[in-house]
């Protein structure tokens, strides 16, 4: 009888291939960030301080200067139909405060049928900094800022930079002049700031806004062209629609198309009016029309334009920032232990336990060495995964935990591995000596290599899963130094390896298993079916990422793989000529399978593409839609998920899709936004990072009552009671429906 782990022989080779492909894909994400002119090649950022010295209590201006590569652009505070605004997180000395970004006048940037608002070439984002009144006039003052942006041309690339600038502290009685080195830059920056323009008004008629404003002093109708209005609110206007203008009696009138009308007409409209003057220079004017704007909604709900953290303090609202390293290590270990119960990992461990029980570990010492070999494979995989993830993020890639499953080739390779393992375990193919030679050599060394590769496989198949305790720990790791981040990932690996290693160090538990017999062969074959199911699930994940052509390539690749394994079995038992023919079939089938993997990435959906709602009452998540709902004071539930996230799928089936939860949402008038991270999506990555998370799931509940508070972050493992209790805390709202010419509750 063959050992229960004999089905791993071909799978082990495929696992090695998958792991190397995974690493290559991750490095490609990071390497492509540099190869495709990402990072510093696309945007060069630096920080400038206007005065030559800093005086106690005297506000001064600093500038974030962004210089974009030709034809690339970054975004205004309202990015338009797509994109993300630039963000600045300040780390200031004690007592210093920072104001909001002072945005320069943007320009309209058409992208196909969309219209974005932003900047090309060079732009300056000004911020006023106020030092404390008791600032000691000694030494130099250093300001630090972490800036992040999205830069786009035909593709979009997230970028970031950690910047600093310093100036000497001076006594309050000292006369301080602007720094000559930056005087020209600040003059250019202020020339691009929109000037206030009073006397403007707006009116609403059907689906149109009419904005009327006086011509600025000294400007005539013949002096203006290329007129454009940029609204601060992201949800009011159809950005790509033409903006018609006319000048009469010294007043400029703009007709703007309204976006889908909300439940109530807005009473306030603010934005920037821009036009090109006769001298060819674009001038901007800030307009504020109607009633004063409503009180801001939760600061955590909107894309933060800036934030301030005193040096050494944690960022507000960041769940992971409140952790210490030791707490993160404990949470990571606990999360790793829970991963052993995931449906992908459990069959792999069961097969290995059966192999040991069947004689793979003949002595207590051999048993312990098997456990340590398995643990080494797990730890090496997690350390490697952390290194690839960190390197890719530092190179500018917008990725997080589970990033490798955002790559169709990696998903396809994992499906191959599961399918091949299933064929081996179910006895559908018999691998001959030529294929089992590797296993024979390993077993002569007590099979420790097989245990090592089992550890690698367990780590790879565990990567789609996020369990309790893991979210905050991974989010913490991605904000720390490289050494601390790898330490957290290694702690996660220790948790995953711990149960199996513990079992091998307690041989008494193994003795309680039934004596080897036919039941083991039956169980071994039965364990093939969870692997087949996992392969089918991975193909389903792939179907969410690629076109029907890509799905056909994946299915064809599985057929080619099965043909290669079958032909390999024939080659081991056939005569000389038959063996040559069979090996030729193996080679051709493997080439076909590899070609399918190679070509599948060409059929993937565009990164960041919005995914249509899959059920009634669910809208695709975009930051723009979230902001619009919050501006209307509506409660919102945000579900950030992915097709490859098993935890996410279980939560949806058992909780979020139940009638009790859906009815509770309807009763409270809660809008349901679903963000799909199956493919890369910079907006979702940014929202995850804002709440200290490195991966999905993330569940947020916004009250929508205008109170300046952070949203409620729900646990990663949901139950109907958990969600309905959170919804019950919201105020009851009456839903209205259209009925003839009126509205009826």
C-alpha cells in the first residue's frame, strides 16, 4: 500500500512552481512599478518652507511640490469621475498645528467618456502651519509629511513619499524674510490659488444648475475663454457634460447639467470658476453660493486631504496604530492557529497526519523532525510572502494581504496544484518510478523534504483567508519597519504551524489513532474531494477576474494538466518506444498548460474597474458614491470583500444575505455599498489603509446623522445578531416611494 502522502509527489513539484510564480508575480508588481516609470519617475515630490526662519506663534506656509511626468496627472480635492485626491499626513513637533490643503485651480482632464479634475506638469499644495507661542528660539525645526497620490495617464499608479524640511527657530523680535531659495516657487503657487469672488448665485431648474457670477474687476467678455466650473461636492454635477456660458451686463452665466437628482435640492454650492484670460493665463475664482454649507460629516468617512499627528503619536482613527509590537505578535499567532480550520488548509494537514500515522515517522525523533521541517516550510513561506509584499508596496504597488490572488496566473497555478493533488489522492492516476524518484529520495532521508513542501503548500493555500485577530495585526505590520513587519508575518506562520508541530512532539496522541489499514486508503481518496472543490472554487475566482476567453484558457489548462499526468503514468509502464511517445505527450501537454497560464493575464478585467451589483439593494462601492450618500445624511453600510476571501464569502452567505439583516437595513434606510477587491482597486486599498487594515474583509457602518464621529467597524467574523444589533442602534427612518405626483410613506 502506498503512503497516504504519496499523492503529493507531482503536487510538490507544482507547489514549487506555484511559489516561485507567486514570488515572481509579487516582484513583478513591485518591479513593474519601477519598470513602468512608477514612483520617482512619474512624480517627484518635495517639501518647501516659505520663511527663512520660524518664529513663535507666527503662522507660515509650506508647500508640497509635485512634478509629474509629461501627460501624467494627479487629482484635485474633487477628482471628478474617477481618481483620488492627494493626501498629506503631517508629523509635527509638539505644539505645531496644520491647516487644510489650499488647493490650486484645477484643469479639466478628459479620459474617454469621463471627466476628471486635476493637475499636469507641476503643482503646489499649500498648507498653513502654526507654531506654538512658546517655541524656543534654539536649533532647527523639522517638519515631516507622508504624502500619497494617484497619478494617471492610460493607467493609474498609486505613489507616496516621506518628506521633510527644516528651518531655524528665531526669536519673536527678529525680522524674518522669505527664503530666497523658494521665493519663486511660492510666488508661482500663490498665482494659481483661486481668488475669492463675491456676488455669485445659483438656481436649479429640472436637471440643470445655473450659476451666475460678476466678472472680476478689469475683465471683459472678450477677455475670457475655456470657462469651467469645478464643484467641491462630488455628487452634484455631470462632470463630463458640456458647460455652456454667456456674458451679459457684466455677469457670467454658466449652465451646468445636474447629476441624478438627490432626494432634496441642495441649498449650497461651492467650487472654483476658472477661465483662460486674453494673455493665455488660466485664472481661478472661489465661489460660495447659497446657504452656509452643512456641518461636515465624519472625518473618517471622507478621503482625508490632510491629517496631523504630533511626533511619536499614533494617527487618529487608525485601529492598527493603537497596537504595540507584542500585541500584534500575539494577535498574529492566534490568527495563524485559526487558519488551520480553513477548508483549504485542513485537508492538507489531514493528509500529512495520515502519512505520519502510516509510518512516515517511525521514531519519536523522526516525528519531531517532521514537525520542525513542516514548520520551517511554513515560516519560510510567510517570511518570503512578507518580503515580496513589503517590496512591492515600497515600489508603489497598491496591494495588501492576499495580493497574489489578485493575479489570474497565480490563481490558475493554485487551481492546477489542487487538481493535481486531487488526482493523485483519488487514485485516478498511478505515478511511476520516474515521477516518484523525488519522493523515494526524500523518504530515504525520512521524508523531511515532503514535510517541508507540505508547510509551503499550507502557507500558500492559507493566504486567501483572513480570520479573527489577523486584520489588525496585518494592518499594523504594513505601517512598520521592514523588520517589524516580517516579525508579524513570521508570528502568523508560527501560529499556522503550531498545531501540527505540537502533534509531532506529543507522540502519545498519534498512538490513539486506529491501526493502519484499508480505512486510511479510503480516507485518503475521500480527502481528494475537498481539493477538487478548492480547485473549482479557484476557477470561480478566476471567472471574476478574466473574460470568458480567460476562463476557457483555464479549463483547457486543467485538461492539458490531466493529460500530462496520465501520459506520465503510461511512460512509466510502457515499452521503450511507448515511453518515448508518452513523454512527448507529457512535454506537449505541459507546454500547453503553461501557455494557458501565460496568456490568461492578457484577458483580465481592468484594475479598479467597478463591479456591478449582484443583488437587489447593493451598489458598487466608490469613494464618490460614499461621499454623496454621507452628504445626504444617509446611513451607509460598506462591505469590502473579494471573491478569493473565504471569510468574506461565509459572512455574506450566513449573515449579510439573510432576510433578517436585509430587512433591518431597509427599516433603517441604510444604503449598502459593496467594494470588490478581487482585482486591484486603489480606492479600496486606500480605504483599507485608512482603517489600519492590510486586507479584506472590512465592514463599516456609518450613522449618517451628521455627527462628527468615526464609523462603527464591525468584527471580521459576522453573525446576524451582530449586524442587526448594530443596525438597531441607528435611528429609524421612513422610506418614501413615488406615487403619482406626490410622495407617499
